[in-house]
């Protein structure tokens, strides 16, 4: 028995879903079957262990097809299949034919193609096919992001995504072709005894970093994630950006890494974590805020990977293993809770028609289940026990603290990283208190929020699936630990023996106890409140007789203290019409956080390139005599070069 | 069986003794001001009364308004149970429980701030915003303090980190942790528990709309948090592990009292800081912890085991010294808000 037949079923399921995209139920069943067997195949490969290698002897583009499913691929495949399944279930109701008759069926085709090509990226053992699958999945994602392309901002977001994605892919072309030319083959595999390949790591870091959305390269991410349909945002944020992480993990495991590689990755990770969450705090758009949290969580993953690389370079298996395990588990965890949060945000958007947090509020009344599930996801992403986010952050912390206790050179990086990781956690908590409070609690701030309704059963089921996975990893982390360790061992086989003993059983027991105690305390207090008698009154607002929903604290004011601290990079723009005179007519305040990197770095650079190109274009003006002069000058220059070259 | 008794004894310690700390602080404040002050056991009377009282809930709130305080209380009690108690050690000690401790405090904060936002009141929004914003800096200081202890002892469990002798940077660490204690528990100079102006409060304003048993749970949780930070501070600064069990327990109790008196004195002698100054003081606390980290790093890398040579008599006064050094930045910026 091998994962082969299961993968074949998965492939057939996705293909059948594509073929039957016009019939929603058929598509759903076929795609779910595909995802379930993909999940089974990934889990099989991760649990049972042997690497599945498949070479059918068919050539594609001059290279024979070679698929391989080892622990690292399987680790990411499990996440892909789980989120793909949840997203499909959600989409069947969220992007239904009735509401989107023109865009729903093609959307399902692109969806299935996206899942399939991402799976191919994970399994390709040939550089050329890796690039093909990479490019195809990027294009599928483009068509999914631009489902509502009658909107200008959606088109702009799609275009930015495509441009950024291709910048990264260009680097990957350079990476794979240099790799192929130096090794003489497109076949991918472990080549750690070739130190001359180490500089290629920088190309991979840029190419995969753009996809992963690490800090200065994240420019495409917020608008793409915000403007895509929510199930697409979930898979983009949960899985697609993890393809960049997969590439980094895969090739830092197979190829030698330059001495500075680990330090740079860890530094970028810390920058992404802190600045990602700082930008998130400045957002007013619910989905854009969640998108910036992807930057933050990619940062946490990269801190784990970076310290693993430092450890590998220095031969400190113990804490390197912990850091990488934490980073990898965070790949799963982030996929799960961010998927859940994006689906929850989609339900809000579906129910109210707006993503503006200043228009929302009090949604728990209309959508209590969504509010509860979103709150669970918020607690998980803030890294709170007893949920899964804490487990992976705890592992990364353990790695960092052990590195600091080792007092080697790595400690100098581990101390600031641990402190900044702590601040990231507190910042994320502030941000999610804000989101939950402003969106779901309090009073509705607009008529749209007043008219909200609970989402349907399929959408809820998809969210519950992801929430259950979050709770499962939080309460029983020890069950998932062998899978993570197996993946770590696939990354550095020599670390297999050094697998650290981590008290995850104890942590799991503490988590279960905490959950039970919390449930008991809530029950007791609720009973006591009912027993003692309950009266209702208006909120105390310093004696105002008629409190209005507009008096509530807004998202911007809530985050104001923190965005003030980060004003040096957030550069918030304020348009204020101050209160003037004794009986002021109008006063307004409008605050907006721009995309600093995009607007202050990428756009000026782009317009400079445009100006330069325009200047060069003056050379072409249609005057024949001048062209003949160019020709003569060119020939003369060549002749000079030939004479000079010949003289040497 | 004895383990069960141990758990019960500790639960009783935290449940019963925690509300004493605010009583002591209030007595000290009254004594400095020349008043008689409320009885030492005032909080117990308040809790007993609130426990029996009916509840008035805002029309805006969700069920989370009652669930939040309950979960926050459980999180604070769990964090307290993770702390070792001098010679008695901890009930449960495992590698990395120090981080669980920090994140349990974060869980409590999440629930309290969430329950505050639930009312839709702008005042409570302000309080919650301040609480979560200042917590960023104090969490950085706490993580740095834990890193200091981890570097000193090479361990990641609170039991082993707090048990041995105080490190060379103990006084600085105590000063930093004392400022964090004041900030996390919303004492002067960060917040005034006695203030009557909603606009200027942090913690008190978040609980404006709570009443009855939920308010009792919040007040008790706050006192547990105060005692918990005091216990952490005392054990991080004093070499309790070097003393025999009896004197160590006595020293622990005496120094806890000392911390409470210190808080009372700070509250009597200092004005509340303007809100703009709060981050500066918290950054000072963080830097103090960072200095402690660097000191202990330097000391432990220079190969001789100096940790044992620390004079216990010198450390005993670190509680009061902590109060003194915490007062310095407050005095410079102590403008009345």
C-alpha cells in the first residue's frame, strides 16, 4: 500500500469537479472526495514514513515526470487538503450560483486547478516541472482573486499580485536554471556536499519570500487577500503563501545555505512579525487587517526556520530542532486559524456587505455562532492557551530561550528575537481584542450591521471543521508532535537522533484542565448570576441619558496609542476638520494608514524606471538620418572593439 | 493523596490570602495620610457582599460579559498555581511553564478587555485600549526578566528558575519587576485605584459595568494578580533556595508584606503619571530588566561561580530598594494629570 492510489483518487476527484463545475453539488462531492483522499495520502505519508517516489516514464517539456512525497511535502499537503476541503464546503454556499451566476462556475474550475497545481508544486522532484506548477498555481490564484473584476480595486489588486508574483518567479527561474546548469540535471534532491551552490540560497530567499509575503516583499499581499472572495483569501493566506515557506524549507534542507543565511532569515522573520502586526493595527478593513496578520505569522514561522538554520550551521541540534518544529507547527496552526478567521470575515461580509470595521458592531446578536468561532480563532492567533497558536509559539520560545541559555553567538540574536516575539504576541492580542470588540461586540454602528444574519450551515460547518482542528492541536499537542518531528528529521536527517523531549503531554493535560476549569467557572458564574437575579439597564456612559452607537470607541481610537508608537513606519495620514467656534457646524476626522512600502518605496522606484525609460525613448523619433547615424556609430564602436580586442 | 492536599493548600493560599494584599496597601496609605482607613479585611467583606448581590447587565452586552471574568479568573489562578512558593516549590513544574505563565496572564487580559468592549461604552473602550497597549511594554519586560532567570539557571521551568540563589543583577531585576507589578496591577503611578474620573482610569474603568458575582470574581482576580506579581518579584530577587525551609517561608511572607508596604508607600508619595509618560516608565522597567540580563550573562560567562557568593543580607533590602528606584523615574515625570 502506498499513497499512490489515494493521490490518483484525489487527482480524479479534482478533475471530475472541474469537468462538472456547472453542477454545484456534483462539484462539491467530487472536490471533497479529492481533498479527503489528498488528506489521507498526506497523513499516510507523514505517519507511515516511507518516501513515495513515482516515475511513470512520461516526459513533459523534455524532462521525465517525477513525483515524490516525503515528510516535508506531506506536511504541507495535509494542510492544503484540509483547507481545500473546508474552503470548497464554504464556497458552495458563500459563492453560490444564485448570487454569482457568471463568476461561480469558472471560479470552481480555477479553485480545483489551484488545489491541484499547489499539490504538484509540493510533489515535483524536477525543477522544470516545479516551475511550471508554480507558475500555473500563481495564475490560477490571479483568476480567483479577480472574481469580481468589475470593481476597479479588485483589478488593481489582481494586477499587483500578478506583477509581484512574477518578480518572484523571475528569481526562481534564475534559481532553478542556475541549479540545473551547475548540477547538470533538473532533478531535485539532496545536494548538501556542494558548497558552491550556497549563494543560490539568496535567489531562493527572494523568490520564495515574495510568495510568502515576508516584510519588505509583502506589498502584494494585503490588497490581494482583502479583495479576493473570502474562501480564496483563506486558501491564499492559509496555504498559498505557505508555498513560499515550503520552498525555503525544502531547498534550505537540500542545498547548502550560506553562513549568513540563518541570521538573515531570522532577522527578516522578526521584522515581519513586529511590523506585520503594527500595520495590522492601523487597518480599518477587516480582511486587510487579517492579511497583515499573515505577514506577522510568516514572520514567526521564519524566526523558527532562521534559528534552525543558525543551529544547523553551528551544530546545535537541540534548540534548532525545537525552533524548526515550532515554525513548522505554526505553518499548520496559522493555516487553520487564519483560514477560520477569513471564513468568519467572509460571513460578516456576506451578512452585512461591508468590510469596514467602522460600519460594523454588535454582530453577536445576529450571528452568535460566527462570533463564537471568530472569537476562538482570535484567541488562537493571539497565541493564548489552551489553543494551538500557543503550542507552536511556545515551541519557538523554547528554542529561543535554549539558544539564549547556550550563551553562544546565537544567543545575541535569540535574546532580541525572544523579546520581540513577546511584544508581537501582545500586539496581536491588542489587535484581536480590537477586532472582536469592534466587529462583534457593542452596538451596531450602521443599518447594515443591524440587518445582519447568521451564515448558512455549509459555511458554519467549514468554520467548525477548522475550529475543531485548532482545539485538537491545542488540547492534544502530543498527538501531532511525531508528525512534526518526522518532518524535522526529513529536513536534517542527522537531527533524527537529537529529537528533544518536550513536555507536550504535560502541556496538553494543563490545557485540558484549563479548558475544563474555564467551562466550569463560566457555568458556575452564569448560574450564580441567574440565581441572584438579573436586571437590565443601559451602559454607564457618565450619565448620558441616551447613549448612541456612534459614541462607541472606534477601531482607530482603540489602536491609537500603539499606532502612535509605530508612526515612524505606519505614517498615518489624518484629514481633520477641527471643531471651530462655539456652535460648530461640521467637524470630521479621517485617518488612514497607507501602504508604506508600496507607496514610499515601490511606487517611487517604479516611476523612476518609467521616467528613465521615457528619457531613453527620445532616441526613437522616426528620423531616418539619425537612425543611419546610430547604425554608423554602432558599427564604428564594434570595429573599435574588434581592433582593441585584437590588439590584446 | 498528599499531592491532592498540597493542591488544596495552595488553592487556599491564593484564594484566601490574596485579598489581604489590597487591604495592607490601603492600611499603609491610610497610615501615611494620618487616617484610620478601611479595615484590613475590607475586600473580604466586599467580596462576600457582591457574591450575594443581584446583577445589573447592560442591554448591549453578550453572554461573554459574564464568561470573560470567569475565564480571566481561571487563567489568573492557573498562573498563580504555576508559581513556586518558596520552600514548598511548585505543584507542577515542567520545561517552558514560564512561558505558559506569561500567556495565561495574556489570556486573562484578552478576556477582561473583551468583556469591557462588550458594553459599547467609550470609557471602557479607552480603558481596554490602555490595558492592552501598556501590556506590550510590560510583557517585553517580563519576557526579559524570564530570560535573565533562564540565563542564570539554564532552566525554563519556574520552579528551577526561581529556587536558586539570586543572580548578580537581582536588585536591578527587582526594580524592573516592581515597576511592572505597578503597571500590570494598575497602581499609582500608572493608574489610581481610588480615582473617580472615568477618563483617566485603566483597570477600574474596564469594570464599570460589572456588578454582583462577576465583579467579585474580577476583584478577587485582581488581588490574585497582585499577589502573584509580588511572589514572582520576591522569588526572583531573594535567594530563598539557600535558606532552610522555615526561615525561607518566613522570609517569603515578610518580603511579600514588604512589597505590599512598598506599593502603599509609592501610592502615598507619588502622583499619577500623565498618560504620555507611562510608556517611558515602562520602557525604563524594560531597560532595568535588560541590564539585569546583561549582568547575569556577564557574570555567568566569567567562569567562576559567583552566584553563591552573593550576600543574602544585601539582597534582603532589595524589596525596599526596588521601591526606591521605581520612585526615581516617577518623580522626574510625576506631573499631575
